């Protein structure tokens, strides 16, 4: 019986094979790099605020061998909002993508082209109703419970578009959920009840795409079945409760969330004839999550921390004798960061994070404790220029991502951006598995 070589290192970052990285709060409309793009005022429509959004063109070239154009995408993101009466508000939003890169080369297979060439998707579409201390929101919406820089930890509710890994702006990655949400406010206390009858799940794309999350090195002989999405029934509904308070400047929250995991786990079978082959299928586990967040502003320094305990999620094992290639593991993810405001319009963010496995199985890819850190340096200069670099790395092994970029806001509502994404690490590492996807890119956006 074939087996996976035992000399392969135990690899991965904090969220190996499950991408449980955290993000900025959606309400801030901040990107991974802290962008806050101003929008031009629109002429109000009757009972609304007109159409707002942006149109942008994104160009990327993968520099690894063989080098190739990997993105020529035009994106239009449109939304409108307004009032229907006292205490009743609405919002409608949609996005349209067309990627011309699939028309100029045959680098990608037909499944990838069908999945990524043209997309039309609903964004946030909901009704808001206020009554006394209660706010209610019904419809497709983002629910953001975490706001660490560059990574997802307590941000467990929204699904994500992972077809470009964690490289896009996080407010662009989030896939809203069809949900009913009730919020109660009283002095410094805030309670939030959430029910998701029909869940959305992460979009991981198709095998052959630039950032498809292969569960093993692409050097292995493997086949991939169609992803198995949960049935839409009462057993797969998601629900949660979040409580928070603000005392003496300390913003503290705790939550419980019961859900079908937005991110899939790759279950495995082995076919021996005519050639031994791994057969993988992405499935979604039913999980429990208990979490907490805190934040404190100390003037020029802001402290933020998050922790999430997850029970019921499965992880890939490297033991070919295992019947389905996965094992359940209970984990604790935590992150703590300091954000420094420095002279000369400079910002420095430093974060430490860890994943700990409590019922550790020696056959999984990560170590019992996976540790990492991130550094973000941002500087604004010449009024309309901004330089920035983000570095995220494991401390268990040399596995890292480096993202320098330069932004020029050359006219009102216009932005030009150039940057690079550099991956380094072993073949099964969180970043090392994309070692052949290093790229340079540019983007031009008009906001309105």
C-alpha cells in the first residue's frame, strides 16, 4: 500500500488547511492594508442615497516558472441605500466581475475558466428596523466579530472568497450571509442574536486555479470530486450569541457560534487501480466556537486581542492508512497585537498569534503548537502617496508571506496601486505551497 513519505516536515501556520485568518471590521470599510477610499457624493434618489461604489481594473502577472498573466479583471461594485419610513431602512448591493485573462491564454483548464471568468453576485441586501433599544437586520449581510490586522480569528461568521487566498482587501473577500440579526443596546452593554437559516460557504475555486488549497503537494497523484455542500435543512442552520461591554475604555466581548464550517475540510479516499491515486472531496464539518475579543486605546498605542476555541473541525492527516484522511481536533486560536501611531504619518502594527491542539494527533500536518507573527508598516507622504509592507510568518519553520505595495491617489476618487506578493516556505506550508504563485500586480480604481 502506498504511503506518504515520513520525511516530509510537519508544516503549516496558525490556520493550516482551514484559513481561519482574521480581518478588519467591515463597518470600518478598511482593507487588509488599511485603505479608506473616499467616495464622491451621489445625487440622492427618492427615498435613497443614489448609486455608490467603485469600478476598478486589476492586472497581475505570476513571476514563477512559467511566468504568465494571472489576472486581467474588471470589477464593478455597486450599492444603494435609503429609508422606507420611520425606523425602516434598506440596502441593495451587487458585484460584477469579468476577467479577460482567460481569453488571452490557455494556461487554465475549463473548470477554472468557467468559475472565474465572469461572476455576478449579490452583496449586502437587507432591511433594517429600529424600535427603542433594539435594532433588527434581515437579509444578506456581513457579520464581523473580529478585527485583527491581516488575519481571521474571531471573524467566524462571514464566508470568504478565497480564490486569491488572503490577498484581496478583506471587505472584498467577505461573502455575506442570509441572516436575521437582533441587537440590543443599553448604556455600555450590547447583545447580539444571530440566526442564519441558509448559510453561505467559502469559495475555494476549482483545481488548477492559482490559489486552489490543495490538501497535499501537487506532486502527488490526486483527483478531486465536486465539493459537497450541506443540505439546506434545519440541522445545518447556524446561530450565535455575542455579548459585549465598554468599561473604563476596555471593549470586551464574548460569543458562542454553532455552525457548519464555512471553510471545507478535504476528506480522502485511495483508489488502487489502475494507478494508486488519492481522491479528495471538500466537505464542511459541523462545529462549535467559543470566542472573546478585547480592545483598549492607550493614546498612540492601541491593544487588540482575540481568542477562539473550536470543537468539531477535522484536519488532514499524513497517514495513508487512515480511512478518510482526516481526524477531529479541538483547537484554541489566539492573537494579540499592538498598533503604534508614529511620527511622520507612520503606523506600525505588531501581532503574535498561536494555534494550540488539545487532543493532538501526531499524524496531522501542524505541530502541537503553531506560532507566528506579523508586521505591518505604513507611511503616508507627499499628501497623496502611501507606502506599505506586510510580513506574516510562522516561527515553527521558515514559511512566510511578504506584501510590499505603493498607492497613489492622483485625483479625487482615483487610486493607482502597484505591489507584489512573495511566498516562501516548504511545499505543505500555509505560504510555501504557493511558492510558485509569486506575482506583481497593479490596480486602478474610480470610486463614486
